[in-house]
């Protein structure tokens, strides 16, 4: 796994030992950051089920100001710290070794982007979205009149397409789905009415 763009482009990242994590594929990461890149500058990001930290580190490399990484596995937290040292982003990051749901319930931080990529087929993405929806102040809502190119108030969920079903949310709306093989990215935006998302795009 490598950093695909920005100041740390081309740097190789360590993987978490064992089979407990599922790193995002380079082609999926490339497509994701093609969407995010114009709006990443200055963002505060939460990489919630961080694994080796690939998404958060990519965000920092491509312009995000700060990233909080969380993973309950000690090996994952150690790997993230190594990868931050390799890429030179230690001073722009916080690494937590703990429960994702406890973080969402207890933190007083506000994020511009939360990335949710939990273990598959355990229903964890629905639980995470339920907590986020009940604590909408976790995600900074867009300011009226703010430049539309400044992306704020976004939650992105990464799951297998077979896990997907529509959620009933009060404070977030699903605005987009993008599928890449057996990876589905779902985009939720703060303050958007919960309506059907744009037609799902599939890329192989």
C-alpha cells in the first residue's frame, strides 16, 4: 500500500500484521480522493476504524490539516504511528487505541470529515451512523454562504455492497454512492434532507 498523491506521494505504508484489517485498494483510494481533493484543504478528519491509517494519511498528504486515527487493535495503532513517522505527519495527527463507539459518544471534537470503514458483516457501520446522527455536532455543518467548493459536514462509509440498506436519519442525508467492485462508498452530508442518493455508479 502506498500514498497516491500529495506531499507524501509514492511512500510505502506498513500494513497491520495479521488478517484483522482490510486496507483500501489503491484504485478505490484514487477514485475517492479524485472526489475529495479539491475540498480537502484545511480539513479535520476522523479515520474511525483506521487499520493501517491509509485514508487518514492520504488526507494529510493531500491537504487536510489534522487527522484523528482510531483503532481498537494495538497492532493497528502501532502501525499507524510508524506510518506517520515514515510520512512525516506525526505533528498533524492523534492516534487513539480504543473503542470507536466510545470515541463518538465522548469526544468534544468537531470534524469536517468522518471516514467509517469497519469490519464487514457486523453491522458496525449502522451503529456508527446512528451515533453520529444523534450527535450531529460531531460534524461541522456548512456555514450559510460558504464557498460550495469547501466540503464540510461529510461522513463517508466504506462497506461491501451486500451490506447496504437505506438508513433513516434525522440530521444527515445520503447524497451519493459509488461502487468499485466489492467496495461501496456511501456519502452522507450534514444538514441535507434524507432523500434517495444519486444513481449508484459502478467502476470495475
